[in-house]
């Protein structure tokens, strides 16, 4: 037996190393995905019996105006959350100097990412609050009449996205700071001798070298935008009257919240959200595969 | 001796209990609850009294936090069921009753004459003729107002019997002239708006109609529903702007500061008003104004209840406990500590709390008691309804679209 | 070095920059200051609507009260009892899986790698109901163990991506040399590669600690009682049935934020080094 192992260990070893990780992952991630898809074909309140209803949940979803509101909000999140990428880059460039204490500054700028999103949501809720919130008072000062962002169905999603951008920009900033550390100094010197500076330098010399950092930054930002549950839950609970709802929150509302006893319907929403994310995930995987096979 | 489970302490206590021969003679009652600190203290006292009256029984209370309990109950009713559990009445208990997870306790009601003593709360504990729990407290809803704000606007301060609707609306005009919000509310959590709707509905069309509406028997596009909203539209312009971003406590702060005059709220808010600095001198209470003249006056009185899960092991002692909690004297003592109202009509309230006295008056002389929209209507309808009420208060011009949407939810929610 | 090093610009620009730094930091961290101030407000202030004005008094007692009025100490303990095993478990498993996928060439290598990556990006909601049911059936609902098991499994995806990229960048000659000398695969892993992975392990541990400590969604789905709830979900207990004690909530939030911040400051160097080598490759 041990000779078999000695002879074949190079072939068998990877599977040995992979086994525990793959097992956990399969049980807790891969299989549940299929289970959720299965549940979406049932009508189940989570307490009693599940009743098979086929695709009825999906049919209902198509006619559900709340679904479209959530979907629209997810799209808004997707596009605006990407502002974190250039914003993070700009702050990284701003901090990429060697003055005294810059390391402390870099760490402190990263702070928002280290705090729980629950706390971020709470503090921004108070900032927007009508009557006493600084941002509300600011709108009152500028426009004459105060705007309570979280009470207005036109602006509420944007208000929540702004809150989410705060920690996300910090995250992207760190990614770019480390990326900037890896920029080849000789290329920069050569370009500088050629007279490149400012925006031209950034666009033609620096950004191409930052491509891996940009890729990761976009990936985590897109995933974060589609996942945005914590902030919506804390700041508005989907309100006012459902106008800031996103798919991840809608699913939770339908399946597990105080007034939500519809597990099957919630699962259907989750499957749709999963489908949307698979589009992006496949895109990323494809890009990674291309990079891998090019090597 | 009340045992309060708290992590390691519980383990030690359990070990001590199991090794003590004396303790082994006692029968154990497991009780899961979600009390805030003050009610918790009140209940610990009640449990001590129960154990004194029933020395062979030991009640072990496990207390959850209020929000976590709402999810926890869905778990523990199936896995690790206690003998007693807190919950609410009306349609809030329906999912569990229909799934067979709460036990029928009609025998406790029979044996202790509760159908008479707890008459006003009986309907909300009954599904298909059987009772599924025992109510131990409720609290009144009504209009709390800032007397100083009334004086600042030059309006006569109302007494507890309130004013009629036309007077109320006229007063709103005067408040507006004095730059005070006539009515304030904070609908971020949605339910405060439902309180206003319920009263509009009860006062415009009456108790039976309102119950039919929440039971799904009336279409939301019906003219009578529009009548309710038409009345509501009269005060809508005088409601605090941006209430959709306010928690109910923030709106309470407005009333404390005198920036708002009236607040449709439950009696639990009094603690909050007083913490902000209001006193019995400037805080007033009145019943909601009469809108349609001649309608018998119904009130909102959300009820807190105790149930026996179907998976309970010690059913006999649990029923003893329920009977104990329903007793008049026990309820008097309990509710004095809770600052709420006993559901037993033979109980009494402390005479020095003007709000409890007014509330007791209001509820005992009420024609009937509603449970609050999110307990009278099934969950899905409740959620959609409350969102609709919030939207109406922000954008009254959307009424047609709102009613259409509620009607389509009604078609699905009442299967 | 990009942008132009500040030493090479005019004196005026240098001074402006040195002033701009603290100003920018203050603006950036203003929300944090907001929470800190609220945590020191007496509750009467909040009941009167005074959230951002001058506090009527400095209520240091809030920090003591939050421990007295709630089980904050228990929640913090739960958070540690959750986070530390998860960090050990996830990082440990991913050392193994990352090694397997980074060193060995076999047909399904890339496929399995992408499975880990894709699985890590799925929305939580699609896992919510089945994972909750699974944890239920295993009798682990409302336990730290149940929550920890899920997190270990889920974070293995992200950690595998991180480790595998890191390991791929290591010099393969070391392993080849060891193989030539007849060292067994397991010993190669343990004695040669693992020590080289230290910066990545440090960086990943900090990241995972932060993620798990701050997780809110799964804490609320899988745990409900104070015996098991970590601090993110436990803070919700400060929102009682009727009155939310915002001053206590803020104090609790500041206390809750301290461990990840402390760990971050202590492990900064490893963290940044690890990010450089692991993810941005």
C-alpha cells in the first residue's frame, strides 16, 4: 500500500489536498444552489408542507411590479457603484507620496472598510435625517428647501449608494495603492524624460500597468453592488414603500422577514439574481481563463 | 426562584440542579419570551408568584431580544419546543395555528370562565371557534398631543373625550398658520402609518366593515375604501413632511419640541415623551375623533399573548400557568408594572397614571377592539397595505394606482 | 514613481499638500466622528432630537451602560469564538487547496479552480434557505459552530483564489529540487512551501477576520439567541421593542469596531504585502 502511494503520490496528492476544501464547498455552496432552484418550484411557508406548483412562482414574478423596481435598482447600483473604481484610484494617487506619516494616513483612509456595514448605514441615515442631519441641512442651505433623501423615492437609492461608496472606495484605494507600488519605475522615468506628464502619463503609462488591480477592483465592486443587502436593510428596509428595494433584499423579505412566509417565491427571486450574477461571473471567469492559458 | 438562562451561568445552574435531589422533585416549565427590560422584571415577579402558588413547578425563562425572537420562533417551534412561548394575537398567530404549531387551549378558557373575563380580547384569540393562547396585556392607541403647542396656536386644549373630525381638521389649519405640524408620524418602519389608517377606517365605516376589509372580503377599489382615503386626504397636507425617513421616535422628538401637535400612537410612547421632557401637565391624550356620526366607537388595542407550542412536554403545568396569567389580580399587578392595561375586565388600573386611566376608560367602554392592521390582516396583505398607506401620505395623487395594487395583492394573499 | 514625487515640486505645492492631507482625512472620517459623538450623548438629548448639536453633557456612562443593559460582553465573546476558528479553518483549508491547484498539473485543475472562484461570487440569498435547513437538520441552528462551518466553507472559495495565485508565483525550482531528492509530497508542502506562504497567510487572516467579524446577513439568518449571536446581529438587541437606544447602539458599534481595527493596525505590513503578492497578480 505504501509503495503504491510512493509510486503514485504525485498523481494522488492533489486530490488529497483538495478533498476537505472541496467537500465543505460542495456541501455548503454548490449543492445549496441546486436546492434553491428546486425549492423555487414549490409553494412553501417554511413551517408546514411544501406544495409543488411548477413554474408558477416565475410566472408571478414576471407580473410583479416590485420585482421590476428591485431589478431597476440593482442596475442603478451596478453602474453607480463602479464610481468607486476611479474614485479609489484618485485617492490612491493622492496618497502615493513619501511624506512623513503617510503610512498612518493610508491606514486611516482605509478605516471605513474595516467597520461593519451596519454602522455605516446607521451613521449615513442620521446624516440624511430631516431636521437635524448635516446633509439635509446642507440641501436646505443650498436649495432653500431641505430634501430628506431617504424619504424621497426619487433619490433614496442614490443616497444608499453614496453610503455604500464610502467603504468601497477605501477598498479600491488599497488595491490601487499596492498596484502603484508595483509600477515599473524605469518605464515612468523613461516616459518622463520623453516629456509625458499629468493625464497623458496616467493614461498611457500607468493605467496599463494597473490592469490587474483594475480587474480585481471591478470584480469586487460589481459583486458588492449586486450583493448590497446590509445597507438597504439598515437604512430603509426597502422603503419608502419599496422604492429602494433590491433583489437581494426582496428575496429575504419574501422568505424570512416578519411578514414574509413565502420560501418558494423567495427562492425564485434568488434564482433570478443568481442568473444575473452568473452573466458577470462567466465574464470574469472567461477573462481569467484567457489570462491563464496565455501564460 | 426564577432561573434566567445566561450562557455559562445556565450550564452551572443546570449542573447544580441535576445533582440536587431536592431540585429533582420539581416539574420544569420552559418559557421562551422576548421581553424588554421593564416587562422582563415584571414577569420575573409574576413567575415568582406563580412558583409560590405552585411549589412543585419550576419555571425556566429564556429571554430573547425582540427582533431576534421573530426569527427564532420559526426555528424553535419545530426543533426545540418550549412549553410556553410569547407571541401576538389575530392574524399574526394564524401561520403557526394553521401549521398546527400552537395548541388549542379552549379548555383553559372554558374551565376558568375566560370567555367572560377576557371578553374584549376573545375574538382575536379565536380561530374557527377555538382559542389558541391567553392574552395578558394590551395598550390603547389614540391621539397624544402637546398642550403647549395647542396654546401656542391659540386653540382650545381638548379633553380625553376628544373633538369631532371637523373641529380637528379646522384646528389643523390653525396649526399650519402657527408653523406647527398638526399631525406627526414616523413611517420608516411602516406600522405607525397603519395606525392612522385603522382609525380612519374604523371611524368612517365602522368596526364590522374594517374587520371585513382586513379579512379580505372587501375590494380595495370599493367606494367605501375611497371614502376612508377621502377623509384621510383632509389631514394629509398637515402631516410632517419627510415622515418616510423618520423613525417613530424621531417624530416623537418633534412633538416633544413643540414642532408638532398631535401624534396617533400607542401608550408605550408615553415613556419616550417623558424622557424627552414632557410631563403630565403638557402631555395630553384623547380618543380619535368621530368622523361618521353615530358609529359605535371601536378602538385599537394590540394584544400580547402567551401560547403553548404543540411540541410542549409539560402541557398540564403550562395550562396552569396560562390560567394564572389570566387571573384578574395577577393581571392588575402585572400591568401596573408594565404601565399597560389588563385584558381581564375585573382587574384595576393605578389611579395616578392619567394615561392608563384614560386608556382603561377608552377600551372598557369601546364597542369592539381591533388588533392593528399588521395583526388583523395576513402577512402579505399587511406588508403591501402598510406600504400603500405610506405612499398615500407622501403622494396622495397616486391613490388609484395604490388601490389597484392592493386589490391585486388581496387576490393572492387570502387563499 | 507616479505621481511626481512631492519633493520635486515647488515649496508652495509641498505645503499645500501637507495641509490637504489632514483636511482630506478629516472630511473622509467625518461619519466616524459622528458615531463617536453620538456614543457620548445622554439619551435625553436624542429624545429631544439633538443628534448633531452640542451634547448637553458627555455621557461616558454610555459605555458602561451598554455592557450593563445588554449582553455586549457575551456578543463580543461569541464574535471571537466565531471568527478565530473560521480564520484558522478557511485559511488552513485554502493552503491545501491552493497548493493543489497551484503546483500540480492535472486535467480538471482549471475547472475546479473556476468552480471555487464562481462559487465565492454567488449572491448569499441563493444559499440562504438550503443552508438554513441544512444547519437545522444538523441540529446546529443558533450555534456558533453552525455559523462557523458555513463561513469556513464559503470563504474557502475566496481564500483558494488568493492562495493559488500566490503559490503560482513561488519559485518552482525549490519543489523540483526537493522532488529530485525523493522528498514526499506531503513533506514538501509542510516543510518547504508552507513557510514561504507566511505573508499570504497573514494577509488573508486579517482579511477573513474582518469579513467574518463584520458579517451581518448570515449572523441574523443562522443565529438568534444571545448564546450564539455575534456582535453584528447582537447590536440589534439594543433596538428594543419600542425604543431604539441609539446612544448605546453607537457606543456598542465603536466597541464592536475595535478588534478588526486593532488587528488591521498590528498586521498592516503583512496585509499590504500579502495583497500585493496574492490578489494583484
